[in-house]
């Protein structure tokens, strides 16, 4: 849900574009403002469309599936028991900050926003001074991000949002805190990790910002997930349970077999300049399973180095 600080654009054309991204859409427009409510699996795309029409305000993003599970918990709490009849205390998960102050060099720090501890640890190993692990919705608020910034003992801080929605929050903080904050616009953890490794402590702020942002643009990324319902993306028919390979530029490959999906995704990402492919396996894939998948494709791409890490990410068996 969000408000566009403009009411001068064609509302029907806007509704047609935004409506393709989800359902339960409600749009209300006045001469100066347009309010939108929509249920979507692609909030970043909805905000991009809206942001092209005017400044955004009152942005509210909630995970409806998590909300539903919270409602079930609350209903159980009314009776003070869980489904087994045992009294159970429910403690909400809050955003967590992890630090590695040894990575602060010359009063400069890298601050990454992530969705789980495995990815956070990888950032801390690759040069980040602090990571914020999201809470219940995995999208921490502006105040959560600001709280972390206050605890970082550095005069210059590069923020790696690793999510389109977090970029908007970081931009709000930049307006509030000024020259202390510099945003590297990473939209996923793979881009963020590449940017963190591109940081050099012996060059200036703007040069580092340019190098890190350039690295974000240079790398190719993709991810694999399983479809939760039947759907249609362009001319591609997707059935519930199919594996979907998705690239950063929104190419989609769908297969019932995971290995075929993985190979198709790799074919779209690898070119003559590719030297290394890094795979982060998710919560629902074991190290051995990932190893077998890589062993199979290493025979096809014998001149490329493959490496894997435990990303621990939910819903996506692989980040690439």
C-alpha cells in the first residue's frame, strides 16, 4: 500500500499496469494524490511503476502469508494453549544486528541488510562491518535501519540494501542523515556481496561508490524457486510445483525437473567472459544436493570455476 504524490496521470492506464502484478487492487485518486492497495508477490515492481509517476509516501509492505500464520497464533493464544493443549508463549522475532568492527577502516564501514544469519555471516566475512537481519516480514523499517546506523562507529557508511524495497528506506535515511550515508543500489544478496568485495580502503568515497556500483551492474544473477500456484507470465504457462529460474532482467525459465531448470538458467547467465559461478544453496537444499548439481554442470562448463556457499535463504533453493 502506498500513496503517489500526484493525481495528474491517466488512472486507467496506471491500473492496467499495476493490476497485472496481483489482485485485490484498490486505487483512489484526487487532484493531488493517488492511493493504491494491492496484494502482490512483486512489491518492488509495483513501487517502480508508481515511482515513475511521482514521489511515494506512506509505503506499507506486509507479508500476507506471515500475517495469516500470526492470526492463527493469536487465536490459539485466546485459549492460552497450542494445538496440543500445552501453554505456549509466542515471542515475536525482531530485527537483529550483527557486527564485525575489525572491518571498519579509516572511519569507513559497510552496512548490509539481509534476510538470514547465513547471508549475514558471508557479508561480515567479505568486509561488512554490520548487518541487519530482517524481522518477521524480513523487510526492516526505516527506524530499524537507522538504529543500526547509530551503532556503527564510522563517519562514512556504505549501505547495501540487497532488496528493491529497502533501497527506498535507505534513500529516506540519506535525506535525513546527509553525506554520512552512501547507497550502493544492490537488489539482491549476490549483488551486495560482489559490491562488498569490490570495496577498497585506499581510495576515496566517490571512487569506491563508483567501483562498488559498477560491480553491481557487471555481475549476472539468477535464482530458482518453486511455483506456489498455477500462473501465466507473458506466454509462459507455469503450473504449481514447477521450478522457476528467474534472472535479474526478468527472464523466466520453467521446468518440472530442478536440474533442467538450473541448466537453462545457467545458459542464460554464462557468456564468454564468465570465469566464476557462485551458488548459494537455500534452506530447503542440502550441501550434498547442491554439490551433485554443480558436479553435473562442471562437466559441461569445464573452463569455469564453480563455488558454493550455504546461503540459508528460504523459498529459493538456489541463488546464483
